């Protein structure tokens, strides 16, 4: 811009500042340092880097999808352990009553401080989740979405409750993780969800885990390698898949290291 045009612009800006205040229009005096959205690290450097913000977003819904023994529970447990190490309160909605306290401990969770919810049915599980999400919680894990299909809940109830969870979480710093086991087709196949449960719409982050191979040592199976693919990420550009090694002692490593 030439000096004449720049002078006219400065004149107009000065007039607007006198009318609306000096902070209505201003220039930065120094470059701004970008700040990352609130998040909880997964503890695995390459995955945190691929996620673009350094971990699982707070104030958002995340979905982990994959078949049985793909690493969903372990990854969620690791994020819970990270949240606890940051002094945050964690809750685990155990719809099928399958959470293994010993394995959770080996994943780094302080089970004495973990709030475990074991509801009698899917309606209770969602109602409790909607009440707890947000508030003082740092993280809530809902385990497991596919099990809701067995409870034959009305689609309007499912849609309304999920919307309420999303609304409460969006006005908090709570991270909510839904675990979804894939039984039919690829990730995202609606046959894996109860009618009306539009988790794909509300989730800001969706990760697909898939077991690639078993890890053997001295002839024994000691764990498995999983690939984590980012299917959806509203907070950062897409990135390629990340490999993590999950051993049966609860340890998770990336790139087989």
C-alpha cells in the first residue's frame, strides 16, 4: 500500500478509535504466540503430535472405534492416567461391568481415585453420564456404545441425551471419550450404533484402532501392535496413522520402541 493510501487509512482508524475506543481497532505490537486448545496428552509422543493439539481435546467428545482387542480400552485408560497425573478427577462408565481394576492399575490409573459407574441398564448409563459430564470432572469414559443396542432405547431419548452431554461438555473443560466396538463393516457403519445415537456428528475427534499383529517373545504372545488412524479431527489438519505396541502388562509404546 502506498503512503497516500496508508495515510488515509490511518486517518480513518484514528477517527474510529476516538469514537469507539483505542481497543476497538489496534495493531499487535509483537507476534502472537499460538496457544493450543485445552487437552490431555495421551502420553505417546507421535500420537500426540499427529493429533495436532498435543492430545485428546477437553471440552469436546472423542470416539475410539475398533474391533475387540484393538487397544481402545488401553488407550482410554492411558489418557485417564494422564488426566489423573494432572490432578483431574476421572470417571469410567462401565456399562457391561467389564472394567478390570488390576489392568487399569497397570495402565497407570490410580483406581482408588477413579469414579467407577456400573449402571443397571443403558438408560441409567446415559443419564448418569449426562449428569456427570462437565462440572468438576476432567475426563469421563463411556464404555461401551455398541452395548446400548441391546437395551432398545427410544431414538429420541438417545438423540436428546447425547445432545445434552455435548452441550454440557462444550461449556466445561471435561474430555468425554466414547468407546465403540466395531462388529459390522468399517468404522462409521451405523449398524454398530443404536438408532438415534448420532455420535459421528457430535464427536470432534474420532480415532480408529486396528490390531495389525501379535507381539511374540520367546514363543509367547506378549501383546499386539495396533494402528491408530485419525478418521475425524475438527481441531487440526489430518495426519497419517500411528503405530503403537500394547503389551499385556499395560504398557503402550509407539513405533515399536
